[in-house]
């Protein structure tokens, strides 16, 4: 996986590359959590990730950061599904 600086600035090309590089990783997390609306979860994960990427400090691996975003979104979806 690439270092987060490779995706900056977030222009169309870098955004597209970011989505391509991380889609399978994020989808695997969302699927393991068995959320009902994978598309919505994926959209929310990538919206949050792309919004936060310029401020990402690199204190953890990018994969750890992405996992945490996907996990939290999965939990949010599961909570929503249980209502």
C-alpha cells in the first residue's frame, strides 16, 4: 500500500487512485461485519477517509487508520440495522 502523501493533493487522479487502492480492503471489512447496506457503508467510509486524509499525521499505518474508519462505520450501520 502507498504512503498517504502519494495521494495528496486530492485531485481527481489521486482520489481515483485512493479509491482503487483501498476499495477491496474496506469492502472486506464491511462484508465481514455483515452490514445490510454495503454501498452506503462504503460511501460513508470513503467520504470520511478522503475528508480526513489531508490531516492524517501518519502516527499509525494508513491501513490501521482505514480499518478504524471502516470498523466504526460498520458498527454504526449495525446499530442502525438493529433499530
